[in-house]
C-alpha cells in the first residue's frame, strides 16, 4: 500500500483513489500527507469499496525498468540539499546508488525461482551477507583512518553518505518471501513466466499451475550475458588448458560435445547462412523443494532446465550452466499424461527451432541437440513404460530383454541382443503394434475364443516392445530420440542407484556372514568414518542401520552410494595384505565395482579409458556370476 501511494502522490500533495471506477481525490498541505494517505485510503475503502481489492494497474515501466526509480530505503539517507550545485551532486549520487543496488542484487537474486528456497536458508544467507558487509565497511573505515590521520571527520562523513554495501541490506524488501520475489523481478533480469492452469492434481479436485519461462528470451539473455562470439571457434568457447595440453601430448582425448559425431550431424541440418547454430540440451529431473528430503511426493517438483552447449562445452560443468524452463508439482505430472504436460514446452522449443534466433543483426539456427535425465525420466522422454520389472524389453536404445539382463553369463550374451538397436523405422513399427493387444483381445471375444486352452495374451506393451506412446519431442524439427547421442544416459543413476546399490549390500552381508567382522562392528565403523568426513561428503555418507535380513540395498541416493564404493576400502586400511577377507570373491566384486567407478568418474575420457572400462565391466559380470554360485 505504501509503495502504491508513493507512486501516485504528486508534487502538489494530491492523491487519486487507486481503485477501479473511483475519482475521489485526496488533498494535503505538508510532507506528512504521504503518511496520512494510508489512513485516509483505508477509511475510504471501508465506506465506499467494501473491501474491494481490484486496484488500477500501476505503470510497470516505473517499477521494473526505469533507472530513475529509487527504493524507499534509500530516500531516508538522501537528506536535504542546501545549494543548487549540491542538489545536482546529490541526484548523481542517488542514481549511482540505484545502479549499484540493482547490480548487486541482480547478481544474488538472478537465480530463477529463488523463492522456492527454504525461508530459513534465505534468511541466514541475508544475515550472513549483512554481517560481512558491516564488518568489511568497518575494517575499511579503520584502515583509512590509520592511513589518513587527521581526516577522521571527513572519512566518517564519507562513509555516512557513501556506504552503499551496508545500505543494501537496510531495505525492507528483503524481509519476506513475497517482497524478495518482487525485488528480484525489479532489479534482476528475470523473465516473466507463463502459467498454464489446466492440469488437475492427483487425487484432488483442484488444478495446479505449470510455470514456463520463454526459451527465446532465456537464450538471448544468456548470449548477451556471456558476450557470445559466433565468429570465434565456430561459436564455442576454447577448451580448458588441461585438455589442450593433453591433446598436444598425443592422447586421443574425448573432450566435449563439439568434437562428437552428434555435433556434426546436428550442424549438418542447419542452412549455411544460419551457421553456427545454437545447440541446446534439455535436462529434466524430480527435486525436493525443502531440505527435509521428504519421500512422500508432497513437496517434490518436476523441473526442466536448458543448457546452451555453445557457452559451456569444453569447460568444467557447474550448476550455473543450467537455466530453468519449466516447473510443476510432481503430483501434476503423475495425474496427467506425459505428452500433455510437456506439450507447451515442446511447442515453445519447436517454435524457436523453426524460427531461429535474431542476435546482433544476424539470424542463427537453433537445434535441440540432446536430452538428459535419470532412468525414469529417460523412459518418459523415449515414450517407454517406466516399470521395467513388468516389461520384457528394458533398454530404450536396443531390444535387450529383461530375461537376458538378469541371467546373462557373459558380456557377449548381452551384446548379441544389444546390437539390435532401435532405429527410426523400428520405432514406428513398435508404435503400430502399440494397441495390438487390445485389438487381439477384441478379435478373440468376437470369435468367442476366450477359453482356458487359448494361449494367454502377452503382457501390456509386449507387442510394442515396451513402447507406451510416441515421444512428444518428435514434434521438434530435426530431432528423434533414436538418433545416436540424442539422449544422454546418466551413468551415475544406472550404476549407483541400480546394479551397484544392491551388489554392495550383498558384499557387506557376505563378508559379515563369513566372519570377517560382525554387523555391529561395520555399523560402528560407518558412523565413526562419517565423523572424519567434511562438507558434502559428510552430508552424503549414510549410516548403515538396517538389520541383516532386510538389508538388500544401500540406504542412500546415487551420490552417497558412490561415496561408499569409493571409500569403503579405507575402513580396513590397517589390515595386513594377506588378510583372508581380501582373498574372498565378495572383495573381488567390490574391487571390480570400485575400478568401474574410477573410470566412469574420470574428468577427461580417452580411448584408453574406454577400453579399460570395457574390460572392467566384463570382469565385473564374470565375478558377479561366479558369486551367484
């Protein structure tokens, strides 16, 4: 209310009622009129508008983009000018302060949907920054006084008027989630999301919103922020010095996307006058909104991020490389078909791909290069059913069967089926067979051939070999999920949330049953080892508290399971090399998993790494099968 009144009070101390269809004018005589307006407007609303909340629209240019707009917290520090030349200087200082505050908070509040962070976390961050700013200001003031003795009064006066960093934290706009969100929209370059409220929530009669950010505006903002140079290195950043030195040494280094076959195939679809193209990667996942790690699904959200490979390829990957495009409650995704909830996002991406991007007077082609997600997300992107345990075919890219995956005796058994890759033609063939089960059942009913002697119908989606629906991303030009490299597999989820998660439990239980340690002893070692870890490692290290008969999987997520595999051997570092535990098949299986983890987690991949990984996987399968017997 105060902010609204400040924007409408004129120099003549006159104020017009902001409610719709009301011409009431309030008149005042002094500077206190701005304060009295609040009570006058409140009384007027109660008597004439009966609690109506429909205000007239405020000039958004004055609050979002104008460089002359001054937040309320800074007006109190400006003071009264005494001379005309001092007035000019004071106006310049006010403008500089506004620019400084806008720049400072744009850096901190630029993260999309920052209001989804826990309230306590944001408050602690603001408090810590405020204390740091105050301490830095005091320290600088003390050093200036020591260096410029005799000018203490001038230094104090300067800091009283020019201590912008400390004043940034005096704004009341930082004290609530709503005001912080509004402040981010004013100061930072945050794109207004588009809302679609047509999707129902699971087991509820209400509808929920799916927030979507414009892809074109996001791309243009990032290109400007990174000062993209399309004429240098085909529009990509130069590689890290470490990778460059490796290449000079003669190693066959696989450094990034730009050197891949996928890049060459995607770039070949772009017309010459639109090159170099802007290559995009979409990453989708399910996240927790709070820090409690709730598994009920109530606080979980589904997000889709975009990553511009031109601006990030050849560099160390950071979380700042990914920018939010779509966000929705996870229950909304479960209550609706994947194709429906993704339709607005796919339409936006398809429009940008077809029209391209106008940047600095030139038009550049845009291509969706890759999709990335964990196992369930990958199945949804591909159009396959998510419950692999009920399907005969478990791999989207090939026709590897679940039976072979569970009972294979060697790598060759897997390769025989995995080499039958799913192509665009076989994908279309599977779509034709998608409803074959229902058609066959109707034919059997029509012929009254439903007796027990009749061969039982195959499982659902068996005829389509696991296909549930056509991928919605096929509506995007020049993209198909079966193209090599179109979908990036997350090896961390496949290993540490899949095979290794259960195999590590088998290793720990086997060594305990063999008498190499007691179950209580291994629990104590896990708890003690956690105390020696620091930072993210300590946060991700889980204690094993399950009882032996029910302990079939490691209790943590894929990152914590990775920690267990990497550091488990250090628990017994004091044992002698000839200890009987190190001669067991279970220990050999653990070492095989550890070697695979080291190769998969390599910062830079070479041809030698690939061959070593192939041998390590083969050794892992052979040891695992030997352990079964």
